[in-house]
């Protein structure tokens, strides 16, 4: 059982999940600074709420769900202020050619692609994290794949 036990617990949790949370937030926000803010806010919620988790996977899912919600709220706030949340910086130290295509997708498609391919969640798990029906997640995943395939074929032709 995973529980809130103080500084040591928070330190382990940050080391264990911050990378996944940061990548998830970045896939939605397209900004490293904003993604870092979202992750930091999610950890603050963890410390203030101090929830009890059944296991590590439940803890990770909770943190990702909170990160997604915070990221979406940041996007809504930016839209209201008409401020773009973009900056051109690398996603990670590893260069990922397909990532630029993923980031060009609409937010609802980016999130499912990221959680499915980069975080290795199942459609059922993604539906729980995003609070969507599994059928909706499957549809979005299918549409996102088709959009990515079309974009990649346009740019790479037969090489793809």
C-alpha cells in the first residue's frame, strides 16, 4: 500500500513519477516551463491532500490525472487571456522525429497518443485517467493514428 509518509515518500514519488508527469504535461501544453509548473502544482496537491493509494500504479494514475487536469486548466486560462502556450524547445534529450507530428495534433488526440505510446497505458486505463468512456479513447486513438499516418506519408512518401 502506498501512503503519504512525509519527506521521504515525496522524494521517492518525485523521482519515480516526475518524468512521466512532465512528458504528459508537455504533450498537452507544448511548453517545458508550463509543464514544469503543472507537475509542481500536482505534487503540491499530493502533499496537501495526502491521499492513500492501493498501490504504486494507483498513485501514478492519480498523479497523471491531476497533471492532465492542471494542464487543461492552464490551457483554458491561456485561451481566455489569448496567450499562446508554446515555445520551441526539445521534448527530451533524445530527438524524436515523430514527436513533432504528435505535438501538431489537437489536444484531445495528443493526450491519448502520449498515454498509449509513451506511457504504455491501455485504453481502459486511459479512459480512467482522462475520465472518458473507453470507446471514446479508442476512437480518438484511431483518428490520431490516421492523422499521423497521413502527415507522415505526405512528408516522407514511400519511405514511411
